[in-house]
């Protein structure tokens, strides 16, 4: 595994609550949640940069909505 | 990149051969691999054609191209592992740590390590129809074990998922002890296999395949 660097992260209470909730639901440490979020953000950003689009689809409701990522 | 020592088994005499496990294969390595493997692959495919061996008996990864997978290593979610011996790459594995999640009910929706590609060098292929036994044994097992170990290191509790080519199904189900979760129409109808945390633990404790 690649060498890691340490940083301090400043979060609001709401952000910290969201991080703790994701950590609990996904059974991951808070660091692992942040790392997963970064991987996903980079993955999505690269694909959008290539001109692809990101959608959420509800098969049961037959709804499809494009997700805008900044 | 990190390197560690592993042992391969030479099929011709059962002796152990020292090899290097590389965690952090670079895109340039994939180009080297493709150049070295493509010649041997082409030679074997030529022999299979000449011997009129039915296509279903050919090694199923014969058409893979590692050079084309090189750009994927730019993703944070992608990592490459490989085994070097005799100055040649004996096998390679490309894994993803996102955006794949567990399908087994107990851990559904939780992240796992997804094995995107795992292939041994063509000179290690066992091709009974040609009398080819392959040079080294254990290359695929060592690489797959790294996927389970990485899953633990990432905090994924050993969860690993993959779509197996038909010739590899028995290996993942019987030798590794993964759960087969049926054919996946979104992935060429290949069977999807998954390690639960308990299965991964058992596999890693076993110490071999």
C-alpha cells in the first residue's frame, strides 16, 4: 500500500454528523470514508471531463435524472 | 510501489522459485507486459488453430490487451499488482477500490475490492489440448490473495468481488471458497463471485489455495 500523509480536516457539526453516519452505515473508519469519497469524486470528474453524463435511475418509477457535479 | 518476496512452484520439477511481488505496477509496466506476452500468446493461438482445438478450450483471456488498460491506473481507485521472476512478469492483477459494493445480503452496499483483471503470463497457461503444463504454478493464487489482504488493509473486512471467466469459476468457488451470486447480464453474463468477510478470513488463514 502506498505511503500516506496526514492532514487536519475542519468540518462543521453537520458535516461531521454525516461523516459519522456514513462511517457507521458503510462499516468504515472516517478516514476510509473520506478516501472513498475522493476516489469516487475523481472517477466521476474524469468521466464527466470526457463528455460522459451521470444519471440516477429509478427502475420501478421509470425515472431517470442527470446528476450535475461541480 | 512496494516489493516483497514470494515463492512460485516450477511445474516441471516442483521446486520453489524466488519471485518478487510488486504492489504498484506502473502504466509503463503494462506496456512491457503486452510486448512480452503478445508474441507468446500469438504463438500459442497459432498452435491451437493448427491443432483444430475448439475455441471453448482456448485460454479465455487470449484476447486481453494490458497496454489498453494502462490509462486506468491513473484513477485513485485503481491499483496494479504483478509478480516478477526471471526478469519477466509472470502475472498481473488490476483491482478497483471504488465504486464497487458488496451484493451479499449481510454486507450489501458496503465497499469491496473488485478484481477487474487477473491473468498469468501465457507461458504459465495450462493448455491440455497442446500438452502445455505452464512454467509456474501459484501465480494467480498469490495475486488473488493480495486482493483479499488489500481489502483488510482498506478497512473493507476482506470483502472482494469479481466476475469470473468460465474456466476460472471452479478456482474461485472451490479453491478460494467464494460465493457465486449468479450470472450478471451487465457483464457479458459472467458469474459474479464475492468473498464475505468470514470467507476471506478463512481463505487467508488457510495460507494456500
